[in-house]
C-alpha cells in the first residue's frame, strides 16, 4: 500500500491542488468521519462556510469522482 501511495504522490498532489481550501476541508471532514457536515460545530471546526457552501462543494466533489 505504501508503495502505491508513494508512486502516485504527484497525481494525488495534482488532485488536491485543483481543490479549493473549502473543498479540501470538506474532504478532511469526511475522512475524519463527520456525519453531520452542515452542523454548526462541524462547519466551524473545518471552516466549511455556510450549509449552502457545504452542499455546493459536496456536489462538485461528487461530480469530479464520477
């Protein structure tokens, strides 16, 4: 697994570089297991903005992976 991650590091970096800070923060929130992404404490902790921003960025991320 480590070899796969290291050999694809530049590709992963390119993907992350194409994301806005808020989108990247949303990814971190999801990776941390947050279930209620639009809860005020979650939005504040991860600097996600408004519930509308969360929904918009979630949709953008979903479109990028499909």
